[in-house]
């Protein structure tokens, strides 16, 4: 079969001073009509840059130095700007990773989808409106007429991603490029989006170039797989062959780092004291009003009771909007609950006074989901790590001495304290975030999706570091995640949240092997690649390859 898209010996040079001469080095990829090609690899491997090159959207200062990009035999390297503009949307559609930044916040969803028709067709306004609503209906957005008149911030994350898919498919392109379209979504929304892409691909015969670092997604949708490392293609082939019989050490390392969807039965130890206990905790948003009959009151946390044993990890799982992050903010003291009680090692938490809040802040610290967004880009990381202890009375000398010890502990060089956040990789920034949290010598860590933005191999390293730190420092960890594979590996106990309530909780091994609540069963059923068991790979070789 003739390839729809053929990338031949493509090389892209990096500007002087880069970490390597080429962003892409002699890449060869073919995408055939009606197939799904998944491109996998770590951040910096060149996956997204390959897609940008196809669409003629390379960043300034980055240029193709060799090779050919053939679209139905036409060399896109020599195509004019006008030809590339017609190509985008009409012949090649693009789904971006983060719809909130890809969508214009000042225009309604309908206006943004309609713009494609106005730019590429001669349809009249009424026809455009009809086609737009039909598109939103085809991607299973509830009440598509209302959604067409909504702004991006008025839709959920899953609905925004569906709107992005509707835009990408508006002109029925022959190729759909999806760049990490499900990374930030919870498992049920992720499963719906993947099923939607498969449905549309099968119905319209669209070819899909799917960029991801999630091997579960690859196992669910890929016909063929291409593995990239530092700008080079290291392995490619049918999905079954690459997933079950990987040949390259790098591919083997990536697959070895994928956590299985099975919680180990942890040996029972001596009875531990309770580090954190919540009893009847409730937090609502909005207030009822007799002036506004439709005033919404959201019970974000509704009569939640749970306990975290000292030195153990309690996982909080559930979909977006289930109340996980609101619960975390209550535990951190960033929100004050309307009802209920919180105790740390048996002592009631006092958030009503400044002294009580300062004492609480020293006991409970946070590791954030996005380490780059949570670190001040204008300050050295040493200043960021020492800021809290100094504000709580530690001398400058003592705080910096402790920061150097912490950098040793989290596996960073001490001289890195003088660097700025942008000078670190994603995994290194998360290590900085850990050091900042530990600088206060907390008893409890609240980890809010701490590895969801990281590649699978870096994720494995950060989780191993977290386990080592927990063991050394006897930390108690409240671990919030939508990744059930990660939860299965790191959590001693699991609490499942839905609509602000805990619907099930228990030992991880029991919850994963024999879930009692229908909602828990639905979450587990939605995990991508749940039927794929990573190949039995020599873990020592895999770790070394990483």
C-alpha cells in the first residue's frame, strides 16, 4: 500500500549551543491510509518536532537540514506558505496536548470550529452553524447546541478535548496528528477519547499519527509503533511485536518502567500510629440564595472520613471533579472546611489562628503536579528551597546547609542550588520540588499528581526516590492520582472518591483485585492497556538502559 505520509531521512539541525547537533537525525517514517501509527519516546526524543515539521510549524531558529516529507508524493519541504496553510485543517488535522492553551479563550467553541469552514470553504453562516453542531454531536458532547455557544473555560477538560477533536476533523482530513491528547485526562475520559478516535478513524478511514509516552494507550490503539530516542528512530514495527518482543535496549527500558495494574500484597507490620485522621470533613462551593433559584452549590468534599498510618502511603483516586484536589487543599490548610475535624498524630488541627496555621504548615507540605509552574522562574532554586525554613525562623546559614544536604538526598548536585528552574529537566525539577517540601521537615507529604507530567522512565525514577525518602525519613504520604497503575505500585491503601464522597477504601491489593463498588470497577475497566501485560524483561538490563 502506498504511504499517505512518507518521512524520508529527515534531519533537523539545532541552533549552536544545543545539547546535541540535531533535533532529528535521519528519521524514516511512513503512515498508511486507515492505520494508527504510535510514536513513543521520552521528552526531547523529537516526537512533537516530527509532527511540527510535517505541518511546517517548526519553531524559529530550527530548520530542516536534510531529507524529504512526502504527502501523497508531494514534497512538503518545497511547498509554499499558502500550500501549507491549505494543508492544515483540510488535509491534515491536529489535536494538541493541552486544549485550554490551544483554544482561544475569547471566542466560543462554535466560532472557533466555524473559523475552519470560513477559511477553507464557501459555506453560508447557517450551514456552518449546522455543521458545527453536528460535529460536536459526533464527538459525543452533551447538549452540542449549548456547547457551541460556550467559551473554553465553561467546558470540562474532557469536553474541551472533544471540541479539539471536532475542530481537527471538521474538514474530514486524511491524516489526524494527535500529540499527547489524553495525558492530562482521568482514566474514564481518556478511555472515551481513545474510543472516539478509533470510531472516527474506522468510520472515515482516517490515518492517525498518535504521539504518546503511555504504553497502555499504545497497546489499545496502535497498528504500528515507532520508538524515538534523542532524535533517532531506534525501533519500529507492528504493535504486537514491539510491545511483546522489544529488540532495542531503550525500548526494553521504557517497557520495563511501565507499572503493572496489580497491587502487591504488602506484608503486615506492627500496628502504626495514625499520622492523619479526617472525620466528617465537608467543604462546599457556592451559596444557596432565595434571589437566585438556580444558584449552584457544589459539595466538593462531603462528609469524608479517612486515616493515614504513619510511614505509609494512602492513595486518593477518582475522576476530575471528584473532590481529590479540594480534599488536598483542606489537608494543607489552604481551605477551611465547614464541618468535620482533622488531627495530626492525635492533635486537633487549628486553622483559626496565625500560630496554628504556621504550625500546620511546618507539619504538612505539598509536592505539586507541575514542577515548572510551581517554581518561581526568576529565583534560584536554592532561594526557593530555603525560603520556607527562613520564614519559619531558621537562620540563612542553617537553611542553606540543610538545602545542600537535601540536594544530596534527592540525587542532585549541590552546585545546582545556584541554577534557575528552566535549567533543569522535568524529572530534576520534580526532585527540586521534593527538596523544597522536605526543607520544612514535615511529618506528612501531600503529593498531587506528582508524576503525571513525566515520561514513564523518569516517572519510575521519581517514584523510586519517593519510596526511598519515605523509608529514610518515615514520611506519611497522601498520594493523589488519576493513574491507577501508579497507585497500584506506591500506595498501601486506596480511597476512591466520587462526587465529593469516599465510595470505597481499603488495602490496595484488595481494592485492585476485588473492587466492591461499581464506580471502582468502572475506573479499573477504563485503564488503557489493561489487558496488556508488559513483557518479562530483565529489569537490571532495563534500568541500565534507561
